[in-house]
């Protein structure tokens, strides 16, 4: 097969070679199965072909007026895509072969592939004037050319579909080897080893401009599966299936980042108990400079990584001195060289912060700073002042904001109090579930709140929302989010700057809901926010059944283990949200067969058997895509 010409060269040659024609017996050029589709952000064109074309084109008539634009077949095209480059017609009349490269990205479209007899193109709707707020249709002609011979299809009309409510577009089982906390199959793995059933504050999913989805999860590696490690997979538009990309060891958590500048994918892991970074395609790990504390597999750095709009990567870790009241924040951020992030030893720093604030959400470049973080106050009960607390040894109570390197800090959500801390046997909870910085630069934080007088049982679950200005640390809003009683989730923002909350919880089965987070004012004219249910996707799983129907009942988010692609991980805001959640690894509730027919699965299950009889087994990981309203 002849090699496709680069787009720039193709434009010059095509002006000399273009002729209309039918399929040639000499070249075997033929187009079949032309089709078009769209979501709220992109339009997709696909067709199959035979032969060895030098030029692949799609002519687009956006006003559907054949008397205007360049005449191709039965249409008058205002735009043309040729070998992955978008052009706008600039000629006089209808047959003047003059085209101007689209200014955005030097004409490069979001995604293009032409190989193995199939062409796929992905174009931003805004680049061809496809207004999502109105019903629209385009007339299309597909064309391939080799030498002086071309094959052109008849006119195809694409009427844009609109989505008015959030819709579940994908729901796929990716793997069954996810590491669950304290997996019994690895006797050397400690109970608090890195795992997939917590850590939703970390970036583990990323979606590129061409629609490829990357997913990072933790696994057992090595001979006999006795060492913790990471596994990176990807799903391309062309394949529609998941494939392994790279893997490696890690004694602590792992992070997935996508550069908004170069489009490259990065993995940060801890192969020797200290952080290292690898970049595609090899993902060869290079140590991140700095005097990092080196921890064993039974200890955590309690850190996170994020990437800014300028491609700058920041990694933060926590180091304890004597106890959780004597801690340091360690961090290093990259500089930039032509969009390539590079860490330097001189940029590592360590700041004393006193009480431990961890489970960080990292936002490089926010608040006119190196990075901003929204962090959970996580103290041992003695340091927190609850020595008689009868729960576990840690108290989650309070959310703090930090700006580095200035070390400016403030209470995003102040700790809850009780009547008498030293004698209290019950400690209140204020546990951060999510943090997000929107396009207006406002910092959002959602926290689970449970109050007590110090001896009575905790109150029912409440979820508070705090909105602050990270530049000044001043509060904008604080209130309780109604309609939420349990679970966890993440705030997302679409390409139109609308805010949503993707929420999941587990009861008798998985609950997956999408709320619209709307902004208004209260009676005094101050900013106010409220949730309205946009869609309950809980019953949408059935249509994606692939022979593992128990997933519709067994998917479990657990704590903060709902992972979404987000801007702090490098994914651009768009009309869709990609993510993954965890599922039971065992067949905990065998199907009932009566007279040779399998009966419907019950609506409840025994969660104690979710990960095996001891709840310590591997877990299934399920990828999903939610399309947001246009």
C-alpha cells in the first residue's frame, strides 16, 4: 500500500491532480459504508475503502445550499478535510480550488486515521460551526484519490443528534486483576498496601483529544504475583477494545497524567519506595529529584500529583516527624522546555505544616501560585484531642487549603467540635469527598459531615459544599447538599461551563446518578448552589450486559474509589465524562436455575462475600462513559 502524503504536501499536489471519477478497475478505489455520528463536542466520520489512495477527503456542506461553496457531487461544500487537515473554502464561484487552513491547531483535527481499509475522522463541532443549541444537518461527500483517479460517494446527510439528559454511552468490563486491599493471594502484601478500592482523589483516567481513553490501575506483579505494581491500558476509537500498554512495580500509589500541551501520557509511581516518572511510549521510569522520604510497602506517602493547563506537573507527598501533628509537605514541580516537563533537583522543597493534611487534590498554576491543594485533616486521635475515642486510631475532621510555595493556608471547612473532647468516646467526621477548581478559578470542596455531642452515636450522613477563592482564601459559599445520603462522587464541568456532580453509592446494588450543580443567589443576594437530579443511570447497566450480569448488582465504589478523567489530570472539558469503578471479583450469589431456565438475579446480595469470603481478593474494574447534555 502506498504511503499517505503529509497534509501540507497533499494540498499542493491535490490542486493539480483532483478529478472527479468513479471506482477504477486499475486502482481498485472504492468507498463503502460511509457514516457520520456526533456527540455534544465532536462529529465523527467513518468509511471503509479499497485501493491505495494518496488523498482522503470529506467535503462538508454546512448550509446545505448546493449553489454556494465548492461543488463536489451534489453539494456545495464550505469545509473540506484532507488527510486530517481542516480547510475552509476561499475560492470564487463553485469550482475554484482554493482552500484556507483552519486557524485552530494549524488545521489539525482532533483525530484522524486511515489504515487497514478504514478511515476515521474526529472534528470539533465548533470548528465547522455546528451549534449544539440548535437542530442542524450537514450534507457530506466522501472522496479518495490515487493519482488522477478518484472515487466519490453520493451525498450523505447527517442530522445531528442532541442529548438533553445525561446518558450512559459505555459500560465495559476492563479487567479482573485489580488489586484489592490486603489481597490474600499475596502473603507478603500488607493490609494497607496500595489498592484500587480507595483513592478517587488521584488521577487514574485520562482522555486524549483523539478520543483515546487511558486507564491506570494497581495490580499484583512479579512471579507468583507477590509484588504491588501498576498496569496501564488504553482504548482507542479505532479498536473499541482495551489493550495493555505498559506496567511496572510500585510500593505506593500510582498516578496517570496527560499533558494538555504535548498530548503525551505520563505515569508517576514508586518502584523503590520513592517517586519516579515515565512517559510514553516506553514509560521507562526516571527518578524524580528530591530528598523524598523512602517508605516501605506498609507505609504511605499520602500524596498526589496534578498537571496544569500549561503542562506543568506537581507532585506532593507528606512526611511525618514524630507523629501526625509534626509533618512536612514535600513537593517538586516541573519547569517547561518546549512543552516537555522536566523535574530538577533544585525545585524540590519541604515545608513544615504541623498537623497532617493529606488525601490532596492538586491544582498546579491555580491562585497565581506554583500549586494549590485542598487537603483532608487526618490526625491520630491523641493529636486530634480525642484520646478516649473508641473508633479507629484516626480522626478525619476538617479540610484545609494550601498555596505553595507561599505556604498560605486557610480553613476550607473548619473542624467540627464536641462538648468535651478529652472525655468524648465518639469523634465527629468531616471527610473531604471531592475538590474541583472551575473555569472561573473558584475552589469547590465536598465533604461528608457527621456530628455528635461526643458520646452519642454519629448523626446521619450530610454532605456539605464549600466554595472559596483560592487567591484570597475567602469563602464564597457554604451549605448542605440536599438529596445526598451516602456514597461519593466528583464535580465535572462540561465544554459549556455547566457544573455536574457524578455520584455513586452502593446499597442493594450500584447507584449511579448525575446531578446538575446550579448557581443562583439566596434571599440576601449572596451566591448559592443547589443540586437537581439530571439522570439516574442506575438501571442503564442492563443494556450493556456482556455475560457478566452480576456487575449490575455488584459494582462497588467504596470510599473514594470512583475515578473520573478531569482537568487536574490533563483531560480537557468536553461533552462526555470517562471513568471507572470497582466491582466484586467473586460470584457471590450463584444463579438459580428452575426447569432449565435461569431465574432473575435477586435485588440484594451479601456484600460480605463481595471480594471473597474474607473480603480480601482481587477486584473487577468497570469503565464507563457518560454523555452530558448538549
